[in-house]
């Protein structure tokens, strides 16, 4: 995903603080798109956020168990980032 990390679907001059942006790329965590949105104080949802939420929802569907309340988000993030 390295090539995608420095591409952006929206030019920075069109970003503003009242926007909410989402990036599907989860590695690296702070893509060019996320960095530029952060510079204008836009709301940000990273690819890692989406990956975690998708995994939690999949687990809930498959196992009929909501682990989102049981496992701290910081543990999920550190596990995914460190391996």
C-alpha cells in the first residue's frame, strides 16, 4: 500500500475543519490524505480505525459476542501495529 500512502483523493485546498475524512489505507497509519486533513483540523477516521471496527463487527456476527466492550481499543491497536 506504499504507493497509495502518498496519494490523496482530495486536494488540500478543498479540505476544511467542518469535514470528516476516512482513509481505507491502514499502513502507514498517517497517509498524506490523513496528514493534510489533520492540518486543517478536519475529523479523521484512519484505515486502522476502519479495520478494527470491521474486525469487531465480523467477530460479533460470527460468534454472537461483542468483544468491543471486553478488549480495550489500545490493546487492539498495539497488537495490530506491533504484531
